[in-house]
C-alpha cells in the first residue's frame, strides 16, 4: 500500500482548541512494501502522524493519498472498506479486559469476517491454531486462553502485535510497540514485524523511541522534530550528528554546540550519573 503526504498539517486529537498543529507542512512518500521507522522526541508528532495515516484523524491542511486515493473524498462506505485494509496497533492496545487472549488475537481478522462468523468466534474461536502460531511469533503462546486482564503491560503489547499477523491489512501502522518490553523481547518483536511485513509485501510504518532498534532493523529512518520532517534517509546515512540534532533540547545543541554558553539553563544531571552530561547517551537511550 502506497502513502503520499503533501504539505500536511494536523492537530493531535486531544489538543485544546487553538493549539499549534502537531504536524506542520509534512511531506512524505512511502512505497508499497516499504518498512519505515519514525523517530523523534516525545511530542514530535509521531502518534498524530500514524493516526492520520490510519484515516482515523482528518488533516487540517495538505493532502493524504493512500494508494493514490484521498480517503476523505470517499463516500462513508468506501472509507470504511479502506480502513479495513489498514491495521493500527496503538501503544496501549484496546483489549477488552475480560476477553480471552485467543479471541483478542483472532479479532485481527474481523475486517474479513462476516457478521455471523465474527459473532460465533466470540464464543467458539474460529481458528485456534492460527492464533497460537501468531502468539508464538512473539513468545506468548502460553497465554492463549488467559484473560486479558491477567496479563502484564508487555504481554498485552505483544498480544496487540500478534493481531497484525492475522489481519488482512496491507498497511501496518505500529505506535511505540516496544515501550513495555525487555531488550530481548523488543528485538524479537521488531525482527518479527519487519520480517513478516517483508514476506507478505505489507507496508510497515512504526514509531520508535528505541533508536538502536530502528537503526538495526529498518532500512529507512524518518526523523520528526516539532511536527516537521527533520530528515528522511536510508539507515546507513543516519549519523550520530543527525541524531544529536534531532533530539537536541536547547538551541545551542541544535546549532551543533556541545558546550553550553554561560547564559544557558543549567542541565540537571541524573543522580546516578557519575560522568559529565553528553548528548550522545541521551540520543541513543531516549526512553
């Protein structure tokens, strides 16, 4: 599925009236089957971008085209069909707490199910082996018949990701999928998403705070800063200097300085940090 954004602006759905747009004059093109990581500091506009790409939030300016079509120019029924070809995995999956994991995972197939099949699956899961196989990819198959409210935050995240493997979608939009995962499971989850998207020819756009994971597994990195594209590059061209500028918190850092001027605000060192403050560790471990 191909994506094209031209001069797009959008406010975060929860923003107050009159607030500045979370995205400003954003132009971006993603080819069908590409895997792209979106990185940037908190508040850079990453989640708003995914909401716009999912056709869940209408832009306030500019244009979005999905496979060459403006989704907001479509009749309601056609827009609904288009949304059925998209899969959005929020950072906190909206899983009903009393639902069994097997049912939650099989819900990934709902866009392709008839009403009768979807209702029957609530009581008699239609394809337990498929749900087990999807969960196994994320090392959580042993929770197949657990209730969702008995899972940890990281387990819920992996259940939400497993749904993507059963979805008929041609575009996966994944928001901070690693925030509750330990390093080993984060690496495995990232490898699974990128591998499965490539195998299926699915377009994958993922927002990540874990810059090391983005650099290790994605061929293309887009850096967002203050609602604008700061860079859009093949991973090999994303240098340490670019990352320092992307995550700079002060003007002197943005201009390339490593030493604060005399009138700059004092940095607050971590109580456990025995070394002087440097930008690089913050860049690579921004969460």
